[in-house]
C-alpha cells in the first residue's frame, strides 16, 4: 500500500502532464518512501516543467542520497557495536 506522499507525488506528476506509466514508475516503483517522495515533490515545486530526463536525473540523485544515508547509518551502528565490545568485552 502506497503512502500518502507517494500518492501525492503520483497525482502531481499526472497534473504536470507526464505520461501515466512514467508517473507510476517514478512514484510507486522508485520514489515509494515518504523521504524520497517528499524530496521529489519539493523538486517539482522548485522547478517549473522539468523534462523527463531531468526528472529521472533528480530521481537518481535522490535515491543515491538515500543510499548514502543508509550506508552511513549502517556504519554508525557497526562502530557502536565495536565500541561496546572494546569497552565491555564480549
């Protein structure tokens, strides 16, 4: 089930005149979290009528940022576990 933000993104893309299949691919397949959908909605309000290519570029940039954040959180967790082992032993 899609989040409200994802549904909002889908409707906004449709309102801007993009093809229905493209809108579904962007909103429901790639930008399907509140974080990514909100970032894309912000982009659409800042940029007037971006080309399809520009939308895809922005989508890829947002997904890359999300992946970087996830990797950082994983590394922070691993470091916290190591610190605990160093401080308290196994």
